[in-house]
C-alpha cells in the first residue's frame, strides 16, 4: 500500500519498522527499552469514532451517544484519506518517523499514534496522530492520516481502547454513528484453549499490535469479546488482550437460557421501565452486560420470545433486554404535515400542472394537510376527502 502519512509538503512516510530504525525484533523489549506505552482495553468500554472529512471533525461516541467533537486535519485531496469503517488496532506513545525519533519537535506525528487497520494491514500506514504544524488542524492538509491538536490527541488516546471502530466518510455528521459494527469488539463470553506453543496475546486485534505475553499450548483463557479473526481475552493478571483465532479453539460458548432461534421477528420500539436496565449480549441473565440504560430509554425492537426482547442498539449491535424490565412502546400518534397558503388566493388543481383543472381556490392563511410531494407541487388532502395539488410557490 502506498505510504500516506506525512507532514505538509513533499516528505512522505509511514510508521513502520523500516522507518523506525530503533525497532528491535522483540516487541515486549521495545515497550521497556524505548518507553512504548500500551493500554489494555476493558470489555465494558464501548466507544465509536466518526471522522467527517468534509468538515474535518472527529466525533467520539460512547454506547452510541455523542460525547465530544474535536477538530482534525484530513487528506489534502479527497482520495488520500480512506473511507469506510476500520478498527483501531495499535497505540504508540512518541512514535518515531523515518530518522526522526519520537518526541522530537520536528517529528510530524506528534506525541501519539493510533493506527487503523485498512484492508487488513497492521496499523502502521494510516492513523490518528499529532502534528508539528498545529495551524493545519481544521484543514485538508495531510497525506492521508488524521491529525489532532496535542491536548485533544492525548485525551482521545487515553479514552479509547484498541478494538475501537473508526468510521470515516465525507459529508456532514448527523450525530449518529453509522459505521459497520462488525469492525468493533462485540461482547461474548466462554473460554478458549491455546492450540500452539507460545501463542501471542497482543494489545490490539492485529499482528502489528504489541505482545503482552505468550501462552503455552493447553492454556485456557477467559473469552470476553471478538472482532473479525481475533478473540478478546482476559488474562490471569486481569489485563485484556487479543489472540488470533488460528491459535486457539473455543471450548465453551455463551450461556443461553433461551435459544436465540426461538425468537419471532417483530418491529417497533421497546421502552425500559426500571431505573437502571441491563442490556445483554445474549438472552440470558448471566450473559455479559453490553450497556446499562435509564428508565424510559427507547430501543428498536427486532424480535421477541416468551421472556426476552431482541433489540438493535444505536451502534448496530443486536442485544437482548428481559421483558420484566421493558415493554413495547405504543406507537406515537402520527403528526399531520400541514402547509399554509401564502398568497391572497391560491389554486388547488386536480394534477401537478399549471394547465390542470382548478378544483378549488383557497384564501391566504388556509392550512392544508400535506400527504406528499410531486416535483414542485404539494399533494394535499381536502376536507371532502379529495386529493389536490398546490404549487410550492404559493404555500409553505
């Protein structure tokens, strides 16, 4: 893949072992010798990132709710910053760049690097990082990566864990994360057994992430989530890491008091009825809690059985809520759409044409029920039940 991240100007490079001359083979040793800092993601964290290339904004969501917006810089041209949903797979403190060491004022990557896996790469080509040109923030200035102000970068770096999905698109944000949820860590539980000797457990779901530790054949690990070809596991010391599914076998799955196959499809909305309600990953009271919501929270309904509602969260996940703490919400009354006549006398016709027959004339200020549009015409329902057409130049 063409390297893309750089400071403004002709200098182009990427965060790779080739450019970081001081990389050594053992990533564990790197963390100690050169001060790399990695965070271990918690299973309960559920963050999403949206990057709006048109307005150069980064929106941070938690459990689908918008929490904060940051200004950023994206690619100098539209095609440089990739679009789609990607997983943030590696975090590097004070990344080096070509022959410039991390922390150097001339380093165009700034203080932190959050690498995105684009087309399955290892998170060293595209990323969210700092800049030594803070005046570029808010503009289209990079060769593909996403730049942030130092204080914003550090705040985001300390907030989101490896495995966070990043949705990049052009066009204004509507305040809703609409990326592909399959690029996020989805909660699950059970156990996996290591099937190869010295299997690597990493900080993120990528071979480019740092190795936390190596596990011997036969070791059983607690399963907390999955994303693509990676399992998220909890180690004996409490740390959370990722292990590739080719090096383990699943020895137990999620508990299921009620088979998911017993659900009948249904649409609508459910509303929670208790002060705090647990939304779970499976229809089981012992399944992992995906999130906790307040009384009165409305959630999209996709199915139900005797005891459980199957719902779709704003993040796109399928989850379950017990019927003892939620109920189907009565549909809201349909609000009539009205248009008001704005000229002294307006013609209502039997077709959307100035040559069509006039079926009624109405005075200024008359309100009409709008049932649709046809080009420049409003379709309206008259009091006698007939349908008519009124031009949008004489009503609004």
